[in-house]
C-alpha cells in the first residue's frame, strides 16, 4: 500500500519517528568519560587554546581580575592529560564573583556534559546554566545548598558524589524559561544525571540565588526578575583547587516543557 500524507498510518509513523529523533537529540552516554554527542561543541579539553577561544571572564559587579584568563592548565591527577583549574589570586578566601569564567557563546535549551574534580575537602565551585541557575559543586555540603543541588531548590544528591580526588560528571538537559508579552509563563527546567545516575527530573527553577554577583538577573527583583535573554555556561572561582575537563554542550530546541532523557 502506498503511504502518503493523508494516510493515518503514515502520520503515526512520522510522529513516532519525530519523537524518537527528539529523544536521541537529548541523549547520549552519561557519566565520567562520556564522549561528545554528534553536533556538540567542545568547551573544555584541557588545553589553553580552547580555554582562551571559548571562554572569557564574566564581568559582573564583583569582577576584580583581567584578561587573559588566570585559570591554569594543570595535570590531570587521575588520568593522563590535563585539566583546567579554578585558580585566580583575586578569589582567594572565597571571594566569589571576582574571577568566574563564562562561555563566549550564549545558549537557550541545551544538553551539557561537564566533569569536575575537587582536590581538597571543602572545595567549592559551581556550574551556572545560562549564567543564572547554579548546580552546586561543594564538597562536604549535603544541604539544599550543597553538592549536586539545583541550589536552594532541591535536596543534594550527595550519595552520588564520588568524593575528593575523584572525577565526577553532571549530564544535563536544560530548557530555558519561556515568555509571552515580556512575562515569564514557564519556568526554566532541568533534568540531571550525576555520575550516571538520575538526580533531578524535570525540576523547575524559580529564580537566581545569591544576588547580582551570581549571574544574569541576580540583581533583578531579588533574583526573581528573570529575563528572556540567553546566557553562557559559567564556572565559579572561589579560591579553591577545583578542576574541570571533558566539557561539551549541544544546543537544543525543546518545544515542550520536558527535559527528561534516557542514558
């Protein structure tokens, strides 16, 4: 039987195929060592060249450093190769917002893979989606402000953390907030795997926490004044030895408010 656009079976097959392709677009292997999916942009590969090409400082209200980026390229303490270390003297003593780096490209919806290693107990950094919403990187903190939490909005999935001196991985599908006539009508939403295990599923994100030093819109209405502006991926520097490697991102276009994805 010839299939054409008016055939119900054809339309059903087309719908199923489209949904399957959408799922594939957001999925890939997860966990430490996951390779970039097709079409992904490599953001951190342990080289100075990529660091300088893809990143810059976020010049927020607390910015106190200067280009070129002072973060260091250091040896990977576990495997062969190199990593990027969150080391800038102006952030010594936990002075956040002074030397955070952000991608030069801005994003709306995306699939992200990022790996981090904390060298000493209490090590602190943070992964900011759209330079707004923090996924915490903080050894020893099991509170909603702690490791792996969508900061102040979810419990910490601390049991999934590999610990000091070991590599960890966040795999994320993020959907940006949606607006109509300048007003937010759908909150940002995220699903995250932590070291290969699901930690958050379709978690709404209400606001930017931490004030204007935290990122875009942090100073708008106490962090509640979210705007319809894409933002870069930001990594926080707080004067601790936290290292990043194997980081890649793939832009998506998620029509529905669903970020859930399979391994």
